[in-house]
C-alpha cells in the first residue's frame, strides 16, 4: 500500500480578462470596476500586433520597444511597423513606401524679415458646405515672446505667425508690446529693437487674428457650436492666446504640448503636421460594437458604463463591457468624421445641454484632451 497521500486536486481559478488592456482579475466585480474607471475605447492607441489598447502613445512605445516590451510584439514590430508613427503594415514593400512619406522634409524658416506679411482672407464660402460647417478647417498659430519687467521674466508677444492646413502663411507680423521690452531674448527669438520699432500694436494684431479665426461667423454662432469658425492648433496654445489677450472657445482649440524653440513658421508647420496625422487616425465605426450601433438608431440605451446597473454589468462578457465602454476625451479623429462627431459629443455631455447664444463662451466645459502626444513628436522629424 502506498504510504504517500495522494496529491489534492488542483482548483482552477477563473480569470476575468479585460478585452482592451488584457489585465486579468480573479473576480468579475473587479473587472467591472476596472472598466468603469479605465474609459477604454477604440480611440486609445493600440498595438498593431497583439491588439492591446494602451492609455498613451508613450506606453504603447514602451510595450513595443521598451526594456520590458513583449517579445513577440517587439520582434514583429521591427519588421512590419514604422518606428515613427508605430503603424503596422502587412508587407515590407508597404512599410518602405510608408516610411518615405512619414519622415517629412523640413520647411524653410521665415527668418527675421523686417517687413511683415499681414495679408489674409476670410473663407465665408464654407457656410454653404455642410462638411466644413461641421468639420471646420484648421489653422496653426505660433508666437515668439520677448521679456518684460525689470528681470525680463514677463512674456510679451513680439511676433505672430498663422498658417493654413496646406502650410501657407495667412498672417505674419511683428507685434509692438503694450509694456516696455527689457529682454529681447535674441539668442532664442532673433528679434531686435528694429523689428518692433514700427510693428503692429498688440490690440490690432488680436483683432485681425480673431477675424481670421471667426471666419465670417457671428459671435453668437461661435459660442453655440463653432459654425464655420476655424480649429486652432499650436504648441502650448493657451499660453499664446493669453499673451495675445484672445479668448477663444476651448472646444475649438487643439494641443497643450510644449515644444523646443524654432522659427515661428517651423513651429506652425510642425504642429499642423502632427495634428493632421492625429486627425487622420482611422478608428473603425464597426469596432464600436452592437451597443453603440444600436444607440445610433434608438436613444433609449445607456450611453456609458456608469449608466448601467452593476449587477447587469457583471452578467456581461468582457467583450460586451468593452463595447459599451466610452472614451472620456474628445478624439481628434472626430474633427474630420462628422458622422461620429455628434454621437461622441452626446456622450461627453455637449448634447445634453447647450447655452443660448447670449451666454459667455466660458460656459462651455473644456474638451478633455487626447492621449499624451510627446512620444509622437518624432512624427515631425525632419529628413
């Protein structure tokens, strides 16, 4: 008779795996809590190999190329993915063709022209075009700052450049600050006292910029839904607007990132190229799942996980939980996809209430921003 006791049978623990980020939980309630807090959606950066969703592009790059990257994903990434934008391609030929377009040639800087260019036009013809009425053209803004006050620490706008989506300069001028300049920061700006001697006053610059941004739209319509007003992109754009003393609706502003010092035209071009690449992301409608597709035809369904009863959520599969999980920021791909724009704005709250045209634009909440973009700054690497 065998004196050794038989090994007890192993008890298999059920794991509940998130369909988006692949985290696993012992209890279904923990997975539900995770889904409620994660706001997973098809708009998050996703690995082209294993399809794992990441919170930011930085975490996606770590997943693919970092010291703790997944071996299989890292190996396939090296042969089939662009190291700049991290897109996946089925064939080496497609990848090679893409790389030739992904790294763009550097634009020629404007330099330090003394004679400013201040020509511009307002494209009011867009009011007859349904597409542009819902997805307005974008412009990129960049300012160069000189220093004010006794220690030169106060930022004063001394030069402005504005370009369109085709990288054409539509407004450029030097700006005469309202307070004395104590530090021209020449090593950074290239600006001297001569450039500002006959420059346009700040108040006049702000007025002309607003005419371009409004694009022939009334202030009431601008505060309501933007109308034909232009989307505004830039590096640390809120700081530039503050120095220009311009109040522009948050929902029409893109980018809160900081970049290095460049010629203002080069800065405008770089941020416009980066924005257009983010806007061009192809997040397929069908990936939203049956819940979202059904909600487009009947508004009786809940719009997010928070709207569902917890017990009901526990009865769903991980895939079903992901299908009704919604993003908590407004993805910029919606700027060029009017068919999705209304649906996502309803989820974020804009469709649930709206100020009348007499209310101040500050009544609108700021749009939450897209995932961190610092790791995608390589997308504007110059060849």
